[in-house]
């Protein structure tokens, strides 16, 4: 086993009691600030008749109300442009970001210099967690827009003092040339874009496996935690792959360490994670699937307190060989609460299908998983584009057989002509939900 390097060994290997104490101290400080000057949470607490002074231990946390995305959206609609979830005077905010807004109006998030530094600190845990060492050169192959993605990794890299190589606005080929010329060793990217770079390398006869890249840090969609995708990317890049997970509303809360191929650590010194039954709101037992609820402890300026992520997760039992005591979520995020499709009585998460398809298609092939209703019943269709004509039938049959074996479900795979499906270099839209939006949200 390689020597584990921590960002903050004392915190990362603390006992559960020590961690809970640290979390509570931070929570208390957060609630004090928020109850003094944040009208969004003042109103929320008041409507429930609760005062933060009643929160005297971690056990009391469940007395606080849950927060859902819709509340933030309504608040910003009613109080444009930034809403009322602001603890400090507007002139104190130094960074603007927004959600990508694939559904509904984008949410805006502001950071002060202090909270931005905290976000960078969180990324330091991640960078060290995936095995970044002094001397690693980190190349960022994306455009620095208003979305949070990668900015935080950038900030953490800066705090650690590793060399940053930005390549915004460049073509995939220019980026590949830059990787070779400057001997970049670490690439933070989406899995889709890592595949596009591999495709570009193949088309230009560049031997990607011979590059100096040794780590791919994957985020934005399931990657390294999906065995099919991980194996493919490791083979194409000849590099180790790790996932890290977050969302604009709460921050980047988890990472896959070098010793655990099947889970992500929650950065529990900076976030409180709870797992609840999505219907009752009550905590589930360890090892049971439930919805992840997150409280971020370092963004008092615009916090998310008991935020319902909509992500379904399961806490893994036992300790991690890396020595970190931060709890591990098995398989990371299992699926989105609202994405689960019940096909002929079987609960199907698009990620599981994605994993199966990914393990058979090749670089440059595209696919799409579509959920729709037929006579009021959930159904799923899988469409694939396969470049290699000779392999079309074989891949189609293999995917169908694997789905039958794993889920005991027959789903037809349709091969469609090249160019039918959308191609994206950021977050490929590989799951399309055409069912009517249903809401079982509990507030
Ligand atoms: Zn670990």
C-alpha cells in the first residue's frame, strides 16, 4: 500500500465522538450568525417556532427544518436577484456562481472571501484524498464560466501550491498537446470529457496511455464509481480514476480515496450528512438506503442547512483502509430520488443501466437512456450509436443479456444512426426523463 498523505490527519482520523464535537461547535457558530442576520433562515425557524438556542447537541439537529431547492428558487424569485439567504451585507460578497439550471431558473450563489477560502480548503481534502502529491501538475481542461464545477478544485490546487495549467477556450487537440508538452500529471474533468479527449487522441494518432497523466479526478456525473467507466478510462489514459461529488447548493462534500474503489468519504469536518427516509423525513438505520441531507459548516454567509439533495445513498459499515474515519457512502450516489423508474415492478436507477451500457460501448460511441410512460406505466428505452458496424449486433445483444442477468428485466436496445444522439463535452445528457414530473417532496 502506498503511504497515505492526509490534508489534516488529526481531523481525518479523529474518533466519531471527536468529529461530532467538532461538527457541533461549527454548527453552533453557524446558527448564531444566521439567527442574528439571515432573514431567510430567521423566517424558517420562526415559522416552526424554534430558536437555535434549543439546539444543544447533535441529536437536536433534527429539530431544525429541512430545506428544499424550491424554497431557494422562490426566495430568489420574490427577492431578486440574490434572495434573502444572505447573512452579511451585500458588499462583503466577492464571488458569484449559479447552477447550470437544466430544470427551472438557475439559482445564484454568492461567497465572501472567507467562504471561498473555505471552499478551497474543502478541495484540499479531496486533492490529497485522491493521491495528489507535491510536484503534481494539474491541468484544467474546461472554460471558467459561472458554474461552480472545477473552480473549487482550482482554488484548492492554488492553496496546496501545486502548478495550475488552465486551458479554457482551447480545443481538445490543443489541450492534449498541452498535457504532453508540460507533463501534466492530474486532470480534473467530467467522465464524458475524459472520453472525448481519448477519442480526439485516437483520431490524431496520439498515444494517450504514454502521457504523464497519472490521476483523473472525475466529477459532474458518475465515473470512477461505475466499474465499466472506470476500467475504460483507466485503460485509455493509463491513469488512476477517482470520483468527487458535490452540488452548487452545498459545496463539494465527498471524494473517493485511493484505497476504496467502491465508495466516497463524506468530508465530515466541514459538512454534516444525514440520511433520511424520503417519505417520512426520519433518519434511516446505518446501511439502509435513504436521501442525503447536507448542512455545510463553512458558508455561514449563504448557508444550506439540512438541505435535501435528492440523492439516494447508503452508509457503508466498517472502516476504510486509508485510515480516514470520515464515513463512506457505498457506490457514492446510488441514484436521484426523482430518477428512479419502476419497470414491471423492478426499481431501476439509470446509473445502473449506464454502467452496463458503458462496459460494452467503445470510445466515441454514444447512448441515451430514456424513461417514459406507456399506458400509465413506467418504461425504459435504450438507444446506442455504434461506430463499428461489425460489432453492432454483438454489443446490442451483450447489453440486453447483461441487463437481463443483473436486473432480471428485458429491455430492448435500439441501434440508431450516427449523429442521432446529442454529444456534449461537459455533462452528456444520457438520461432523459419523459415521464410527467411527480412530486413526493416532503417539506
Ligand atoms: Zn478511505
